[in-house]
C-alpha cells in the first residue's frame, strides 16, 4: 500500500504542474466550530527523515511531534478514551503494531511477527485492535486483544484485505479488498462473518448495473479503486476514497452502499478520510497544493479548509474521539 501511495504522489505532482494553477481552497485555517485533535504522519523535521506522528488542534494550531524514532511510524489510531495511539512501525525489514500514550511516552510493541503487521484500528470498547497482516502469505484483516494476545484471522480470503475500520457500535468492521479484481469497500461482522461488498453492485432490476458483482449489495458498479473506508460517528455513513473520476477523491455513502457522493474534487490526490467526533467534518490528506497536506471539509463538500502547510508530505489524519482525555 505504501508503494502505491508513493507512486500516487509522483503522478499527482506531475498532474498538478500541468493542470493546477492554485490551491482551490483556503490556504489557512478558518473553519469555525471545529474541536479536538488530529494525529497525522509527516516526514517534516531535521532530526529524522523518516515519517513520524504529529498531533495538531483541529483548527490547525498547536503542532506537536509525539514520536521520534528511526524508522517509519505510520497509521495512527486513537484509543476510544484518547489516552493512547496505536500505530505501525517499520524500523528495518517489516512492520509491527505498537501503541504509545497520547504524549508519545510509553511506547509498547504488540506484535512480533516476521511479516508485516500494520494499519491498527482500536475497537470502540477499547478491548480489541483490528489490523492488517500478511503473516499467512497475503494481506488479511486480523483481530487481537489490546495486549497483543489472541490474534485471529477474520477475512480468510486469498485476495488482499486491508484497512479495517470499526463501526461506532463495534458490531461491524469495514475494510477494502481486491477479491473481485479491483479494490472495493466491504463490511463484515466483527467476528468475520457476512462479508459484503458495498461499492460494487449485482444484477437485477433494483441495481444500477447489469454487471455481476461478486458478493455485492451496493447500488453502483465501477471498475475503479474504492478503499480507505471509515464510519461516521452515528454509523449511518461511510467515507472512502476512490479514483472512479480519474484521480483519487473523497466520497461519502450511506452505510448500505447507497447515495455515493464525491466531495471537494481537485486535480490532485485526496486520501485517508477521518470523521470528526460530531460528524460535522471530514479530515483528509490532499496533494492539490503540490505536496500532501491535511485538509478538512464538511460532509456536503462545503467549508474546505487547509490545516497544514509544509514542504514535506502530511498524511493519514485521524481525529481524536469525543470526550478524549488528551492533554
């Protein structure tokens, strides 16, 4: 996934040089009513060139670097009370899952596999962490207790299954899979049962397409990449990124796959959506300014606001949970 991300950066920058003459949105934080903190990944800073985890206020102020380690820190995920952040770390050879306190202290390793364990996602009750691993030869979604014990393969499919995201009530997990030939957004029960394709339809008079989508119940079919799903706080909607219009943009759909709507299109690449705890905003990373920075936008596409402005790439934003005990 990270090789794909790097390739997209290069392609997006080339497209922007040709097609983009400006930002297409605010150049400084101006959105009202935002609160909380946003963790994100950046390679800024002179001490280490490797990506590290930063935290900012949701209005773009108060930037704090909370990880300082040689190696890649990536894919931050807040605990439900906001006191900890799980992440994956690539020091030399492979990724494993760690967590740390929200101030960067108490760094603790949870997985010790020789393959890649990455993209952790904390369950709403704080008892479990879903994550991606290729320990069985291909990417699958796994579940483990927050102490690293009891890991179990949930998806059990020969395709690539990645990027797990919990529903707010903890009953379901959204993820991306290429089991149908291209990446689509799927949802399953938290025990791995009833894996359903949301973004690729199936034939019948109630569907928009006659194509025979594999295991689908979505309302539209497209051969593009749909991935990086994340649930709204009330569980009624899912944001995701897709390149169905040529470049990656942020989309929102109902939790059953209907009502798919694109937000804040640009000639750049928009990736990694994350909902605010009140459901009023979506944070994401975008290359619309030449390199990746963190932006926020309302779910109806209004209020586009740029939060970070650095020559380095800022990506993978994750909003702290409501009522989080973050200092």
